[in-house]
């Protein structure tokens, strides 16, 4: 089994910044196998799934704002890529 690439993106505030981040991911030499967006308090909404990488995206919402490391730890537990 080849190692997979998972990108964990903690997101808070303006979702438009998240689209910029996804555009940068799209331009990488190696594309990820999955992208997990940690919704740690996004304001407003955007359709991330219509982005060219949308089929790789999973949104992980949190009921309350978690600290950075706690959010990453929870997202890491949800990855499918070894």
C-alpha cells in the first residue's frame, strides 16, 4: 500500500481565505488523497465541494472552537490516508 497524503486545514473566520488555500493545494506537484477542513468557526458559507478538489474534501465541523492542536488531533483521527 502506497502512503497517502492527507491535508488538514484548520479554518476560522472568512471562508474566502480557505478557497485561496485550496487553490494553492491544487497547484502542488503531488495532489492529496484527501483534504479535511476543520471548521473551527467559519463565518458565512461557501460551496467548497464545487472547487476542482471538491471530491477530496471532507468538512469536519466542531460545536465549539477548539484549540489549534486539539482540532488537528481530532482531524488526524478521521484521516483515511496512512
